[in-house]
C-alpha cells in the first residue's frame, strides 16, 4: 500500500486561528497524513526566527483537538513558527514532512513583508532544509476599480478552495521549493484566475504600517499609530499589483545572488 504524504500545518497567528483550521481541513480533504503544530499564541512578524519559550530547559508542547478533525494530531507549541518548522524537519512531530503548509495568514504577505512574516518565515526554514513549503495568506486590503472592504468577513473558504486546487502540483515540485500564495478576501465567485506573480522587495506591504510612526525620541515608548496611508511602488506584474485587482497570486520565493563573486580575487588585503 502506498504511504500517504505527511504534511505539517503551522502558522504564525496561533493554534486557535481560523485560518489554521481551514488549512488543516484542506490538507485532510486532499487525503494527506496531517499533523498540526502551531504557536501557543500570536507570533506575527517573527520571520524565520527560532524563538522558544522554555520551561525547565524544554519547549512546552500541549496536545489539542481541532474542530472537525478528530483523527489529526495537533500541538500547541511554546515557540515561533520557524522553530516549530525546524523541529518538524528534524522529525520531532512524527515522520519528516513531505510538505510544510503555513497559514492561512490573516492578512497578506506581499513584497517586502515576506521578509518579516512568520508565515513565510516558516516556509523558508522548511525550504532551507530541503522540504517543499507553501505559505498561504488572505489579502484583506484590496482594490477593484474602487476601494472596498468586507468589514469583519474573512473568506477562508475562498483561500482554501485555491489551495486545494494547487496542492497536487505543489506536492510534486522540486524538494525545497518555497511558494507564497496570496488570495483576495472575496467570495469564490468573485475571484479572478490564479496567476504567477513576481516577488519583489520594492515597496512595503501595508500589513506592517500600523506599527510605524513618528515618535518623540525622548519618550520611553514608541506609540502605535493608526493605520497609515500606504506608499507603495507597485510594479506591474508583481504580487502586490495582481492581488489588488482580485487575482490570487502564487510566487516562488528564492534568495537570488551571484553564484560566484568574480571580483574577489582583485581585492587587496
């Protein structure tokens, strides 16, 4: 009998986040052997950090049961998603995963925000250790002809549907590939076709802007500003540009650079 692929589902919004549950359900529906391990509390913005919260020199891990997933092993872990992923690829949550799924994040991870995202960071840690990974996010600030919002509505089902469609292809990608998916927060019937989009560091995605403000340098603390107007250099064809007009975007994350430093022999000590 063919062994089912083992999938580890994690996130940076914490073990009780609805996006995590939607992602775990989607992986189970695909017939994978699913394990869930997620931070015990909110850990957004931690990138690929290996922060852990030790008790008697150990990371606290608690067994959980997730709604609608009675047969799925789930763990609340006192650590950030990068550390959880590292433990997973070292075999601490069962067999080494064939795939790491991170998300579904409440808020997009576009452009330079990928550098800070715990959702993307977990996927990058997996890729660095030769395990294929998908970071998935729900874009909550979009523009289709004119600005619109959905208030408190979160279309997790839309993101889950897109993920379900692409998972078979993600599973067959080269080992260590890292994909970044952003899905508009729209009903399924309003979403435009999935597109491949380039990932660029230009601009700053608005997710992090509420925490950036001018401040009194003599003050004892930084004030948290209200949401600032985003100033983004939106490049045509980029993930930011495509998702803002209603397309789910899939990007391949790569740390590109010269394969060799040709000029290094010319440098004198």
